[in-house]
């Protein structure tokens, strides 16, 4: 059985940092794109940062530019989202999702912004940023 499991969420003060982990079980992430998505109460889901483990292509939302980074450790089957200089508006449930076989940056962007091609979702982890 295949799963994605997120961890690393919690409560942090504005300006602080957190590192989220997305661990895959039952499959390897080498041929997948992994994306981080978030949804705050009353708001629509937003693609935050996505990475293709096929060619290293990346896409991120403007709202996290210069603050968040993504990395992948294929040996550990884990993708990390490093979040620095957190703001109260970053408060949300963060989930990761996997999309297989994305061969172009355009498709990675579609996965990240339109939630296309996503085959598997984790259960999410809550990030709360206090002011």
C-alpha cells in the first residue's frame, strides 16, 4: 500500500521557521513530482511549492518567494519544505501530494496550480503562525 505522511507542523511565532517532511512509503519518489499545498480555514487550496524528481524542475507560489525552499532526499523517499520568516498568513493545513510521469515544467506548474495529475495525497499537518 502506498502512502504519503507529512510531519513537522506546529505552532511558531512570526519570523520563525519550520521544516515539513513528506515521507513516501510503498513507492520511491524518484519518478514523481511532489508538491506541497496548503489550505487555510475559509480559503481555497493553494499550491505552495512543487518539485520534479525527474528533472529537478521547481515551481513556487509568489507568496513564498524567498522564504520557502524545497528539497528531496530520494534515498530517504522524503521531500522537505523549509519555511523561514513565517507570517501569520502562512497558517494553514499543509499537505503533500505526488504526481507521476510529469515530463515538462508546464505539467509541473499545472499540477501545482490546478491540482492536475495528482495521484496520492497525505493527511496534512497543521502549521500555526502566531503574531
